């Protein structure tokens, strides 16, 4: 089946027990967000908000809250799309198994975008930005945001839908310095297709036309975040996944309009016109702070007669975008292996905020004749990973060799870290990249988009047995307390609150730690709350990798330099305390959470 609208999807989900209705009036200021969080955290259903305070439009959230529900929505096209992506990633598959892939060209042809002539339901009505649900997700957000937009732009040099970009970039509807109903904020980060389009438009001194599609079949939402093989358009993917071609037309002002969307906001971004955007509680679990981002001047806001406003909430993972990631992984399968030779797996760790931490498994085949190999091919592969698209935004990359353990998986995180820590030579196997680009949302570096990276490559047989018991007779400086074992080979130590003298405190700790500690605990995380960090692997991942910038926050017992290569003879120490330049963590007020639970319990 192919949904012709978001409403058709809502009806289908409700019919099969995947959706509940919230009938009472809900406040878009925090309340809707808190209700969504309660539902997601309890593996709850999709939610249909019938009565949104201040807006005539209903809303829906948690559509993609579980992989099971997502696959249900795409049940008729799931296997076909997996086949289509696999063939696009590796065309030789069709030559090796021609009979198995006979239907793929027909799937692609039937998914090509279709220009509408008559059926244009989204253009039935117009409204103002202020008529839309003004959802404020977290207490310190700078205003209401669109969190599931599909932002459409075209290449000014090669116009047309087949060269267009569809991406999910957050949209600020009001607040800050925006002129109500006339201006909105468009936030996009590094390595996004829209940036190429704006650069070309700027060079010609012309505005970039932007169409923001909100709602429509769920395949349109997923297509905006899907990392597709080169040459496959997001609109074709949306058509294939929905078994209904992406329908579109151009309005009288030359803007592309999705016929099946619930809402379309059109406008223009002029060269060098920016305004402050944010703050916004984002997917690392902290606020992205206020910065200058492109200003979009609103032309029209179209909507269907029966329009529904979809939204999600991002914050400390896991959230609904975690399910997005799992869904994408299932769809793309082995595509990463085809794109990066020698790579068997790359896993962006959700609990660490996705971009900060990558785990990878590669091949180590350069020197099979050596009894004690050292990382070689793994380092070549790590450079390839860190030079590829959004993977290049990572700060930490742990990479191990497939040849050392054929059963090793990056998705079994505890076992992967154990494997690496047993083998890593801290004198040799730490490779820094300094003064480089990191994720826009990551404030652990020394400026917007700027920070460092560290590759930790491990190959060969184990060189140590990891400790599992808390070290006895460990004497710490007066300002440090609470030592806990997080997992084999990893300690968390509670330090003093960070200050400008923070490095001095770490140096005092390092001087007090014995070199022999490395034999059991090669990794030490210094933190603000050791009990919290050691409570779960997820807590350790979140604190350690979102609150550290490798070049500034990695220390070592008996550190050494060898021709500008840094290493250490004893344990590696990571300062993951909260620092003055870090963004604050998101937190929902308790009274809002309690009210959200009450409202959710009444849902039918």
C-alpha cells in the first residue's frame, strides 16, 4: 500500500493498535514535548494530539518511536527498497545474481517523481507561520521549532527535481529577532547538500529558493535523513519506500511544492543575511547555543484541508532519532563496506550522541608475515572513515582488526571496548588530528565546528589482562574522590569542579597514579559524578565522549613525545568534567513531567 497523506497513515496505525489519541487540550510550550518523551521512554505508541492550544491543527508524534512500528508503515516496500539500495551501492551484484534482481529496474522506474497536473491538495489553503503549532521542546529553547521538516532546494546551475536536495535541517518559527510571520531561521550544519546549493546561489548574488515540506507520507520524512548512495535522489527513495511516486508541482512563484505534504513553507535565503538562531535542546543531550544562521524570508504557507503537524523531540539519547538510526542501518545493510574498502563495520554510537564517537572494524592485511603486527592498514582505513561525509565530524574513532576476532561486533559495545583495551599500546597507537572540524552541535572544542580527533587503533594479541576490581591502596590528591570500576579496564574518578586551573588538578592526579595501573586499567575517566558515570555503560559513553576534546582533555601517566608523536607509559586519563565553555544539558521540569504522565494515562 502507499499512503496518500499523513492522515491515511494515522488511521492505519490506529486501526492496528499503534496509535493513541490525546483528546484534551495540550500546551505546545513544553507539555507536548514532555508527553512525547514519556511515550517514547516506555516504548509507547504514536500519539495524535487532537487539541493543540493556540492552533487549529492537530499534531502527531512518535511515529518512528520503534523499529517495529516503522517497518509496519513501510511493510509493503521494505524488501524492495533494501534490494534497490544494495544494487545502487554495488551494481556488480546484478551481474552476479541477475535473476534475483530482475525487478529492481521496475521498482526504480515506478518510484521516479511525478509532476502533478491536477491533484494538489496541499495548496488548498494558506495560513500564517503563527497559525502553526508553536511547539517549544525544552525550557531554554529560543522559540518554537519544526523538528521533522523536509527542506527542499535546487542547484541553481542544474535546476530540476532530479538534481535537488532534500534534507532535515531544523527550522525556528519565531522568537529571537525574527519578524513574526515574515522570517524564520534555517539551521544547517557541515557536510549538508543545502550548503552547496547556497554557495552557488551566493556566488551569483541570487537568493536561494527554499521549500519546507512538513508532513505527508512517512517515507518523505525518512527520505530527508537517509544517507543514500551517490546518484539516488531522496524523492525517488521516498517514492520507492511508499510505493507511491513523489508528487510535486511548481507554484506561480517558482517554488517546488510536494503535493502530498500537509504543509509547505516557501521562502528565500539571501546572500549574507543571517540572524541569531537557537538555543535548541539537541541530540547530544545539551543545548546548541545561539549562533548566526541563514535567515529565510517567508513567501507562503500552504496546507491541506485535513492537515496534521508531525513533530519529534531530540535530547539526550536514546530518542526517536535513535530508532531512525536503527531503521537506516537495517535498510542500508552492507552499503558502508562497498563505500569504504577494507571496512567491515562502522558504528556511530547513539549513547554518545552519534557524531562524537565511532567504533569500526577493518582489515589488517599489510604485514601478515609479522608475529607481532602493528596498526598499518587500520590507519589507512581510519583516514578514509574520517574523510567521508558526516563520519568526518567524529571526534573519537576506535578501530580494531577483523583478523583478530571474526566474531567481534561494534554493536556489542562492551565487548568491543574490552577487545581494544586489551590490545592497545598507549605508547604507539594513539593518533591525534588537531585543529580540525567537529560537529556543529558539539561544544567540547574551542569554537563552533572546531576541535580535534583521536584514532585509537588496536591490532594483534592481548597485551594485558583488564582489571575488574577497584584498585586497593590507591592514594588520590585531596581534591579527588570516589573511584569506581565502569567496566573491565576502565575507572571513573570524581574530580574537583573544573576551573581555569583544571589542568593543574589533572596533573596532580597523574603524578599520584602508579604506572602499574595501566596493566589493569589503561583508561581513566575523570568526571563530576563518578557514581553516575559508573552506573551504566550508557552514562559512561555520554559523559566521556560528549564532554571531552581529545587534544585538550587527554592526558597520560608518564606521557612521552617521540618525534611529535604523543603517547604514555601508564594509564590514559580523559578529563570529562563539565567546563565553562560547554553548553548546558537539557532537563525537563518535574512538574511538567508529572502532568505529562497524567495526560498520557488518559490517552485512548
